[in-house]
């Protein structure tokens, strides 16, 4: 949604243009409407404030209706989207074995900003030497030439993950072409040709493909749909199925091989565009810290607790709520008797499960302040789904991501 200043300035400019037209049609009003009368200018400013706020409300998409539904779905855009990017690991041709960098690995920019890998990144002892695109009559061939840098004489092939392109239109064309118009693939090595038998490229999907972490037991499908709209670059990956063509390759003497992909359509891509496509050893990363904890005291007659975050900080979801007991207290020795569960469990008959007899529920709300900035607050409910106005007499620890 556009800021209030945008609507204010638009209404103010409209009134000035209207005043100019009226003064041209009525010369006796030129001194009043020509911009030299400060009282008229203040009148225009006041009218612009009122009509600008009204115009902003008309065009805001009625969040009173849509926001509660999106909050029920726990839609990530309501909480704010962290910065995402693509990282590439480059061994400069010195890698000599297969290994994998696990998801959750932290990397840092030169400015010290933390990024976390969302998916594992398999690294193979390969470099991509060249890329070539050949246009034929109603067909396109893409030839990728690889060089093996490993120390083993015989390499056990594995699927190769490729980031299609950092140029979004190029990546979209390649994704559409490989998924809809792919017909054949061949691996060429040392005069031998290995064909792929009936294999097709498929888009990656499922909870394991999520870039932004979600709360436990959340429905991953709506979030994956949202990520595809807001963060399309993080899904521009495809796996090259080398094992379908050849289980192993003898690369001791002839260390180069090529993969030829055939599509039954003409891709509108040039040699220059394809030169920067199909990047090896890439993975999406997101700008976030692993976990953070906030300790707050419960207060009577309220169920909402604003979280003390900086303006540039946000929360993906709440990992858990725990009660904080005083050291050496009786509650510390016998354990917590009051537990908190996500409000998503307040459905159907679940709330009447015996384990919830002495339990509360929590949820994350994201209201906006007077400057339309997202704020984060924890809301507590009782087992009947009503706001909890009589909380336990102690502090609670909020573990957020």
C-alpha cells in the first residue's frame, strides 16, 4: 500500500491544477488562486490531508476483511519478508570430492549481515566450462560442457542442482521451456552417448522447499504459493538427472563431458543471455538470526504483549513460550505445571484434550502503527479461545525466529 504522503501530494497537486484552470477562466480570481495567497495554500493543504486519507482508505484493499483471513492462514507477508538472495560456492576448479553444505549454515556479507542457508547445497567436483544454445526449426538445443576436477578415476554421478539465472526473464523462459517443452537429453563422453530414458524436469515442491521457516505443523502449501509470488528467484532451480543417463563415468583420462538438452520449441534467448545461466553450487539464503529470546512479565487485564524489537527487525514465527521461574523456587524443582501451545491447535475438539486442561495458547499478531509500520505482539488465549486476562503470576520467555 502506498504511503499517506503519496496521496496527500497527489490531492494537493490536483487542487493546484484545478485552481490554475479556474483562474484562467476567471481572471478576477487570479490573485487569489495563483499561489500567492497563504490562506488559500493552507486551505488546499487541509483539504488534501482529508481527501488524501479518504483516498488511501478507498484503495487499501479493505484490510478489515482480508487481514483476519490472512492471519488465520498465518500468511508471511503480514509479518514482513526478510531479505533473500542466492549464494554460490566456488572452489576455483580445486574441488576434488563430493560434499554437501547443510541447511542452516550461516554466512556473512562483507558488512557483517548474517544470512542463513535455507536448503542444503551439494557441491560436486565439477566446473561448467561452457554453455551453448542452438536454434533449429521449431527446436532448441542447449549444450552444457563440464570438466571433472575430482581425484577419483571413476566418478559416481549424482543429480546436479543448477540455478537457472539471476536474470529473472531468462530464468522464467528456461523454467517454462525445460518443464513444458523438454523432449530429450544426452550425455556425451569420450565418444559415447548416454540417453535419458523418459525422465522429465519437475518443479521442486513440498515443505522441504520452503525458504522461510514456518511453525511446526503449519500447512506448507499456502506459504510455498506466497514465496513463489514474492520471492520467485529462490525457486529458479532444477536438477540435472545425470544418473538417469549414466550411473558412473571413467574420467581419469578424458575429464570433460557434455549434456545436450533438446526442446521442441524455439527459446527466445541469445548466446549472451545463456552465457550467464545454469550456475553450479548455488543455494538460497535469507537474512535472519537463528533464534532470539525475549523475557516479559505477565500483566493483569491484558492479553496482548508488544515485543521490544528494533524497527529493522521482524519475526517469522514464535517457536515456543515458556514460563520463567525464580531460581530455587518450588516451581523450579517440580517443573512447570502451566504450558503454552500454538493457537492453531484451538480447532474442533482438540481444545478439550486432557493435556490442555492446565494450558494456555498463544498467537502472533502484526498490527500497524500510525506510520503504517509493522509491529509484533504475542496474544494469549485460554482453552476456550477467549483472551486470557488473568495470566500466571510470573514472567514468560518468548522464543522467536
